[in-house]
C-alpha cells in the first residue's frame, strides 16, 4: 500500500514542479462527464453517490505546499515563554480550526474505527476548499466571522441549482451556493446521507448542525469521506474518498500533496493568522474566498458573478489571457500565466490538443483579479456598514399557522449614507414563540443586495397566539440591531 501511495505522491510532486513554472498547470477541467472522469467512475466506492459531491466539482485553491519539510531542524528548541514556529508558515494551522479537525478525527474513530480517518486529510481538504476558513477567521465557537459562500449557481458559468434550503444556509432564495469552511452544497448538507437527513453534523455539541461552523463542517466531511465502508489507510479508498468530494484528478493531487505535507508536521498558529492561498483552479490569483458549489456548465468558463464572489476566475477573458487553453476542451494544455497584479504581462500559453497557446506576452497584464466585497482585505471593498435601517413595517401580523405576508427587511448603509452590498445580516426570532423561518430555523443569515437591502425568508407563524420579536443584526459589525 505504501509503495502505491508513494508513487501517487511523486506524480503529484511532478505536477507541483510544473505549477511552480506555470501557474495554470493545475487548472485543468473539473467538468463532470469528461472522458477522464468517465474512466475513473467505476473506481468510486459505494456510499455518497457520484453525482452529489460535497463541492460539486467546482474550482478550488491550487496553491501547493513548499518543497521543504515542515519538520523542525535537529536541535531546535522552544524558547521559554514563547511558542516556537516550527517549519514554514504554510505548516501553521489556526488553533480553532486545528482543534476541529482533531476533534472530528477522534469522533469518527469512536463511531467508525475501521475508516481510520486522519485529521491531516481534513486539514488538506480544508486548505484546498477555504484556506483553513480564511486563515482561521472564526469565533471562539468555531463559526466563521463572515459567511464563506460560493458563487450563485444560476447556470451562468456554473450548473443551475435552484434554491433547496430557502436561504437558510446561503442567504439566497433563488439559487443555491456552497457554504462554510468545508464548502457543502445546502442539499448535500441537509439531504441524503446514511439516514436521509443529510450529511450535516453537530461537531461542537451545541445541538445545531451549522455548515458555517468548522467543528460541524469538519465532522460532516469526515463522515462523508468514510461513506461506503472506506478504509482511508488504503491508498485506493483514500483516492475514492477524495474523488467523492470532488471528481477532479487535479483536485486529488492537490489534496494529497497537502495531506503528505501536513503528515510531516504542523504547528498551531493564532486564529486569523493562517497563510491565505491565492491561486484558484479557475486560473487567477488573488481573493480569499473558495469557489465551491457545482461544476461549470461548460469547461473553461467562469462565473459572470465571479467579481462578487471573489478571485475565482478572470471572467470572460480568462481563456484569452491564458492562450485559450480551455481546460478539458480537447485535452490538456499548459495554458499560460495570467497577468500579474502589478501590471506585468503574462507569459503566454504553449497549448496542446486544442489549446491555441501564445508565443509572446500572453495575458493582458495589470488586470486585477476580481475581489470579494465581503472580505475586508480587498482593496476595492466598499465602506463598512455603520447602520441598519428598517425598510418596512415595524409591526408584522399573521394568522396562526400562516406565513407573514411582509417579510422583515432592513437596509445597510455606510457612514456616508450609501447602501452597502454584500453585507451579511442575521435575522433571529426571539421570545416565547414557535414562529420559524423555513425548515424550522429560528435564525437565518442573508446578504444585502446591490441596493443594500437584506430580506428575511418567509416567516411562518406558529400555532400559539402572542407577540414575539425578529431581530436583525449585522454580522461582524457592532451596530445597533433592528427589531420587528
């Protein structure tokens, strides 16, 4: 088994060497149904069905670990009163995120010892999916400070998946988005699974199954990887598990590279200080939000709304900037590096089997990658919201058992009184009542639209008469709440 695993990692290392020279080397197609995936399909283990992967085969972070080992040099010692930094920065995992992976490993070991789930595999997937929850941007309970959302799956560059959770997890009432540090599609989280109630899990024992919580998401990912009776100490089952998460062979190689790296040694770093990845399989660098949710509708295309979701691709001109090396079109292509963000031109693509390549300067150069408006590190991030204003009636009424005709709605504004788009707002039902949002949720998080409006999903009155309060609060901002 070890020899087989070693050969696989050496192949991955070869790809890493190419990626060091050509950023686009690991940006091959992930479109399900392509010839290479069809050949690999029979190797998938039973358990999670092949057409319901966690991340839907969409783009992912392609950053690779450094070549030097994270194991500290011989003779290195921790100085008194200080926490030693062991190895390269990439070996550091944020404290709460690391605790979540280890807790998930212990939990799965107790309930499914035959799976032999290593926490380093969860760490590798977490790195590729969300950059370890954006470098550990989580609160003390392990919930992300800002929702990590994939693009809207509206068929524009991605598969079309109409809303399945009524906005409960992704704040989108029309289409689904993948969510959280392990990037679960809402339907995968809440549907299917061994008992038909979804793969969602309660990893921190708070009685909730929240895909935005790294403890819950890590445990859910562990259960998913172990599906079908897999033994992850076997190279064959390990491959099957990762390919069940995402069908791409390049995804497999990238995850296994990080897995091997983390197995050599890691160290804990404070939350919020983890190294952020910059390269996506869509072919650009920059941004801090993972792109998960569903396979592209056509290989090589990127989402029209990638600017909203941050750093996923270079938009409609991505192919031109990379020598038209459309991944998966008629075979592999080395493409070319996209223009550097400081204005340097790209290197051009060599192309093969369908890629036209480029013989000279390649990319346009100086083209900034799209940014995520919810990420405070983005230079084009809009001014932060300073106030929430009620946008509708304060008092809402409904007959017991019916849906309120007017949903709670607020508008987010900045210090200049301008609307703030892309800001997360949480609506929570408080008081003694059985009124609930869809799926029995007592609270939901939605994002403001281009006009700064945040609209709660349909609220259904309970069977008991009386009054209660719906409170709207700005996630991650200290501003006065709005009560309905």
